[in-house]
């Protein structure tokens, strides 16, 4: 039975994990802690967002597939670490050769900067590498417990050059094989080795201040100290808060002070009291972040500010029982998500398969991530936040048919669609100058302000977060060739003299041709710009119109813009007057009538008269002369009665001389009204007769009802039956020509009315 | 967001994780889930409704299973395929249950999704009953 007034409805967001907590409502307290609403018993593959929602984490994909120096795929990856000089250092291992390979990558792992097998490390089992950076070099150590199987300390510079580090620890130079390595106050700290290559798990040594740890004089033989009990390994050393935190399996110590360029141990060592059995099992089991060291050891995850210890496992006691292989656990800091990543081995796995996320702001575990594959390390690489473009753009290419005399249109294959792309142009000064920056995702561009007939080198690069790619290869852009200047003058009744001036570049060819007769009048090779040549055409006849072309050609130019030409037309007259025909006549259909057509044209010279030659329906041509300056006229003739085709051509005249004619152009008069009559009728029928002078289609309607549309004819009739005696009827007739211009292929409507007899 | 890299122990790859560019783990969908801590109405009660706000810009399959007295009741598991709401911001989805017991939990699973998928506020409706197992 329902208890009235007792139902609940609570809303909250999801917060941290507190496994096996007592119910949140009736029993709000877990121990002495008030458990907030929204607490989770468990969570997988989520991450807390800045607005306190829980987001499904992003997916996984391959960032790098690493090979050894000979190109064979490695079989396991061992560690990854930030390296300020390049971005990231990655170490892998190949089972078949039992050799280790080291690679340096850009921070986003997109670019492999160096890759070498670690030749200083002889074939053997996979190492437990970890590294520290000092003086722009990484120092790579192997945290293998047995010193006999431990690999030698190796330094790596930004080019991947490695140096096997040796030092005189009191008995001559010997290979350094530290168990752990760390950098604190510009000195390199190593642990686990005594003079003569003996294992000394609790011994710490530091390098000589100001001396590169891989150079001569790197370590003073007396600069050592034993921390805690001699037989217990120093398992991790992590700097922070101006101290070097030194961890053993169940103890923590602080090393503080500043190195001096003096012989002997230069620092102070103090234990952290009441460590609650926290410590580290392996060097990557501790990290420092935002004032705290976070670690994992047998008692679970913990953190310390260097004085107080706080064990973090209490909310995860159920899951902690599933964690195994603590020697493989890693603790990493993710500064952007503000998380500590506890990489753990759980269940029957033998490599890291789970990450516990500890939210540094909420101070809670918030979710576990299941890894896509077993891992030896996890790492959040902070430099990724300011990475540059992923790849440089491709070589710029150009759409030549879009080039103009002053612009070119190009495109570039983007190397990184999330990065703007810069377009640089060498405007033939020998110096590339930034021309424009393409926005994100834009790959096309137009370069303006160029000179015709010119080739321009163009290159591109991407920019992102203030970082640039290298430039692309150089592409070549071409502006259009400038056409020559051509003038044609009739210098005799049978001679035209042409003057041509080259405008394009010095390496362009030039030819002068005439379309009539397909004549090539002259060709000039590699004619420099500004060159003026004279060409004579003596194969002309009076009364003809000739079209001359001057064409520039540059074989080095792209095919689409390899030539440029100019055209000049010249009419040859008897006296050598250079008279050109007018433009071809254009018919204005709206102004046509049944007895005329209306033309417009452009005289070649307003001082000249225009002779109009016309022919109606193919009949004999007639002419009419228009006054000078007239550019429009009605052309009328008695032969035009409607529905006529009128051919018209024009030429200019000064009264004595004539230009050449234009081509014939056909216009149309308006379709003439058809004729309609009712020659006979009865009480309920009519015969309608339809006539026209020219073949048309008759469109006969009674009122608005279509009765018939005939094929083309000059006479037709229609028997309209079913009418009502004594009733009036109205018949409408239209003539139609499908071959007339669309705006004038109907005649007007002619109407006749009847009154049926009774 | 910077990528978290996984340094693989069984092949030659370094992989990203929590990579916003992909919705799967190397092509395989992965499941995200949340299990609430137990809640109760102080006695024997009916768990009638559960509401979860889901903010998303793609699609997501959201499955909710009621857990009563530590036992998941798979018979009442209800999946919904959610997609971007008309206002483009969030979907408030309700699940109706008929579970009865002293302690209730919900398991919210998202076995597949595309794009950003976030869980926001949630709510539940318990109907207290006369005690059949004793009150608090």
C-alpha cells in the first residue's frame, strides 16, 4: 500500500565513486561522511566535464606504430615520456632480437624525429625504462632489480644521439646502471649502485653541479648517501615542492638543498614520519602534480604534500582487491583534465588494463577507463595543447583557365584542416612574401595584383598555435598572356598594311593571320615585348571584309592560356577608304507590324549613311538608304501583308563608296489576322469558314471552348453542332505559326457572332 | 584536450585514449556506464521511474537496468536510442519500472554512441509501501 505524501523525487548530477556505500536517503552517513546525492558505486569510461556532467570518454586510435632501426615492427612498447627538445621519447622492444629501440617524436607523435636501436643495451629481456631530463638531454635508466641484468644509463640528445654513461665511483670508470634516475636542482640523482658495479639498493648518488652527467667528471665518488635501510630498494625519486621525494616500498624521504660544485654529498635527507606504509614499487609509481605527490603502493593509491600522508583507497576498497602486479603500476598527471591517472593491472591481466581517474578538484575517484589494449605505460603529453600543424600543405596548383591578366586562381592540398594555411608569392623580386592566410579548411585562393604574361613562384605552409610547418614545394602560377596590339590600314586598293606590337613577354612568339583564305601573313619567334613589326597583305580585293588576327604564343605557358590574340576587321574599298560595315541588324519584334519590320544596328561611323537591303519572302531585293547617324528604322514594303519573312543586310556608304555588307539576317512581320465567317447554319448547327493568305494553323474557339486547331493551311471549315435554337454564339479565331519567334507566333483574335434560328 | 597515450604492451603501437576524434576503441565500440549507490525510501518501496538527462550532439544508446537489493533486474532493462533533440541540447528520457525492495540502484549503460554524449541531472521516483521487512 502506498503511504501518502512519502514518495520522493530527487535530482542531482553524478559525482564521485564510493563503492558499497550505505543508502543515501535513509542512511545518509558513511562513517562520519555525509554521502552526497548522485554518488556512484562504480563508473566506466566516463570523464567529468567542466560543467560537472559525466561525458562518455573519447575513443582510441593508433598514434604511432613503431619499428626498430632495421624496419621491423617492435613487439611491445615500454615507456613514453615528455622531452622538451622534441616532444616525446618512446622506448620499445622486439622479442625476436631482444633489442630495444628508442624514438623521438614531435609532441603530437605525428612526426618521427629520430629512431635508433639502443646499441648500448645488449640483447636481453625487456627492460623497465624510465627517464629524466637534464641539460636538454634525456637520461634513460632501467629499473630491473638485478643489477647484473640491468641496462646501462644512456643519455639521448634531441637528434637521438646516445651516449652510454660511465663514471668513476672510486675504482676507475665503470658503467652506470642505476635503478632509478631523477633530476633535482640541476643535478642528476641515481640510485642502486655502489662502486665496482655492486648493487646498493638504498644508495643515492648525485652528479657534479654544472657538469653534464654523460661527460668526464660527471660524478664525484663521494657524492653518495644511503637512504633508510641498506637492503631496501629506493624505488622512485620524484622532485616537487623544492624537495626530491625518495620512495621505498613502504617509506618516503625528502632530499633537500642545493648542489655545490664541491666534492662529496651536498644535500640533506629527512624521512617523512608515519608514512602509513605508503611508498612505491617501481619508478613510475609516483608523480608530482599541483603540490602533491600521488603514488600507488601496497596499501593503495595515496598522496602526500611531503609532510602529511593521505591514503586514497578507502572509497575503492572493493576494486582495490582486484589490483595485481603493482610493479607495473604507473601514476601520471593529466593537467588539462585535472586528473591523476592511476594505471593499474587488475584481475588476471599481466599488463596495465585499467586507469583509475582521480579528480584533483573534486578529490574523488570519478571513473575507470578500460584500455583498448594491454599497456606498459600511459601518458598525457601536455605539449599537445600547443602543437603545430600536423603536416605541411601540398604544392600549390593553379586552375589556368581561370587566370586573368592580373590574377591567378590556385588551390592547395591541406596538410592539416585545423590549421590556417599561408600562401607566399615571389613577385619576381627573388623574395617570397606572405600574400594571404587561408582560414581553416579553405584550400582555394586567388592572388591579385599581378602582371600579365608573367610566371610567379608560389609556396605554402600551415600555421597553428604559433608554430609553422616547413614550406611546401614551389608551384608555378601563370597570368594570361597579353594580346598584341594590331592596326590594319588600307594603303592601296589591293594592299592592307598591318602594324603589330608585341605585349607579352620576351620569350613569346607572334603570328599575324587572316581568316579569309586562311592566310598566315607573318610569324615572329621570341619577339620581345614592345617590339613593333609591320606586315603587308597584298591579297585583298575591293568590296570585301577581311578579319586579321595577331596571336601571341608561349609554349612554356599552360595549354589553357598558351595563346592570346586580337582581331581587327577591315573592309577594302576602291579608293582605299577604310570603311567598316555596321553591326548586323537586330529585329525588334515588339515593333513589327503586318506591313513592316523594325531593325536596330550600330553604324560603324555616324557620319556615314546606311544602305538597307531587304527581301520579302525570298523575293527580289530592294534597298533603302538611311540618313547618317540613324541607327533604327522600320523597313516596310507593299509585299509585306503579314506573316512574312524579311531578310535584311546592311552596309555603310558615304554616297560614293561602300563598306562590305553584313550577313543576311531574317526578321518576321506580325502574323496577319485570319478571316472568319459563318456561311451556313441551322437551328442547332453552324458551319464556320476560316481563311488566311499564308499557311497558318487555325485555332477556333466557341467562347473560350477550343473547337479545333488545324494543321497549317490557308482555308478550313468546321461544323459546329449540338447548338440551341434561338441562342447567340460567339466564335473566336486565331492564326498560329510555330516557326515564328516565340513572342509573335500568334495573330490577334477575330470574332464572329451568331444567333441560332428557331 | 590533450590526448592520453597508451603504450601498448603487446604490439608496436602507441594509442590515444579519450580521443574526441573517434567514438570507438580502435574500431570497436566500448561501453560507458554509471552505477548509482543505493537509495531507499526508508522502508520497503517501489521504484517507479527513473529520469536521466542526456546531452548529446549525435546519437547514443542508453540502457538502464534497475538493481533491487543488490540484484540487477534484467527483465526490466530498457534501452533507448537517443538522438539530438529539436533544440539541439539535451534529451530528458524517462524509464518506468516496477521494482520493489528495500534498496534500489540504477545501472546506466551507454554501449554505443556517436559524438559528444554527456549525462546530466537524473531523478527517480520511489513509492514507499507499508513495511513488509521492517522499517528503519
